[in-house]
């Protein structure tokens, strides 16, 4: 699967399927601090991503 990180760099991941939460943790991100889009659609952390998916990790900006 193709993974687009918050800094716009790309990475290929190993074999899937895998849950979004596991993928995010394996990449070193806190699942609470990011949202994930699979093939252009936002998904929850229990969604499953496959080898053919494009996954974009988007960092959440906190502030007030």
C-alpha cells in the first residue's frame, strides 16, 4: 500500500490487510493525534486497509 505521511513524503508498507490503528502505531504516530484517509475517504481506526489502498495520514492541529 502507498502511505502519504503528514510531511507529504511517501512510503510503501508491508503486507496487509491491517487495521488503521495498527498501521498508524507501527509508523510511530499516536492514533489520537492523526486522522486517516483511505483512497480519499476518511476512515476510523478500526477500518482495515489492503495492499492496493492509498493511505494518507493527516496530523490534527490542536489549538484554541
